[in-house]
C-alpha cells in the first residue's frame, strides 16, 4: 500500500480472530477505514458483524491479530479509553433517554469532561448537519418516530466530536422511508470528513451510500471492494439482492 494511503488510515483491523470465551466466531478478518470514507460491513444474521464492532470499541479483545486506531495498537483498551481516543459507537437499539428532550439528549452526548465547555458550539454544528433535529429540539425523545430517534442517536454520537463513528444496524426496525433518510444522514456525516464504519444486514441500502464495503459470511470475509463495483458483482446480485 502507498505511503499516502497509510497516513489516511484511521482504523485498521489486521487479521483478527474474535470470540466469546473459548468460542471463536470471527476468523482472520482484515479491514480498514480511511479519513472521509463511509465503509460498509455487511452480512447475514450471526455472521460476526457486531462482534467486530465490539472489538473495535474495546468491549471484547482479539484472540489473535491487531486493531490499530490512528496509528496506535488499541486491541487491549477498554471502551471508555476508546471513547477518549475519539471512537464513537452508535449501538444497536439507540439507548436514548426517552423522558428527556432531543436537545437534552444531545447535550448529554458530550459527557466527557473535556467536552463540556465547547458543547453549545458542537450542538450548533449538529443542528447545522441535521436541521430536522433543531426543529424538534424540545420534544421528548420517547415520542419521536423511529427514524428521528436514529437521527438523534447519531447526533448524540457526534456531540463527542469523534475521530470516527461506528454504527450497528441503524436501519433496524425502521420503515423503508426512514431507512433512506437515515442512510442519507449517515452519508452527510461522512461527507463532513468523518470516517464511518457502518454495519448492516441491509446490503442494498449500504451499497447505495458507502464508498467501499466488506461482505462477511460465517465470521469470514468473502468479498470486498468499491460499493459501485459490488452492486454489480454476481455473488451480491444473486445471494443478497435477489436478482
Ligand atoms: N455474548 C455472546 N456470547 C456468545 N456468543 C455470542 C455472543 N454474542 C454473539 N455471539 C455469537 O457470535 C456469532 C456472531 O454474532 P454477531 O452478533 O457478531 O453477529 P451479527 O453479524 O452482528 O448478527 P446480526 O445481524 O444478527 O446482528 C453468532 O454465532 C452469535 O451467536
Ligand atoms: Mg449484530
């Protein structure tokens, strides 16, 4: 790989083996995300997508291989250390405070002590990116539509002024219309230069917005490449798009 490419790599997962206790579920997976890229990690139920994200965010540690974030090996770090280093994880299920307003949820996103001072300014940036959130700033999070809640979850992660965003199935449980909105929102986040690793079962939607993607089956990568190119790949068309 060229030197310039290397400098732009924010996350590099190198040949990792992952599992729970003695049960291995991910085998020799390597992937990378560069500055400004939206990268998809797709695959069916139980293929190991969330397990890889858990390893990146420090919730589990590799049995083998390495995870490098911003040039630094981080495989053994705990989740709060990864958060301090700028990794924001938007978990599956969103975990908002339903009885607090949209704005209160956003401000609570800047929970790290060093972020408190600048949080009003960051809030302005998040509203700039997602004007819809500003419009509903006073509404209770619990009263929002699924699509709005997902947008809020992403906005809250952005309140950390992260170095990188990782997301686990943001489209889960959303109606098709909201899926499109959320995917567009994720694309606009990546267009600000923030690298995003997006985990999804919804391969069709991901290939439409991502720059590159990796396809996982039974804990192993079976395909990777530019998203446009993957959309036309025979395996993808047959196995995932039903064409
Ligand atoms: N906490 C756990 N303890 C033991 N096994 C687990 C645990 N979490 C996941 N697994 C197993 O690891 C494998 C990969 O699971 P993982 O959740 O990473 O898949 P996934 O691709 O995210 O699937 P889904 O699309 O359903 O979310 C599965 O066989 C699953 O049963
Ligand atoms: Mg999962």
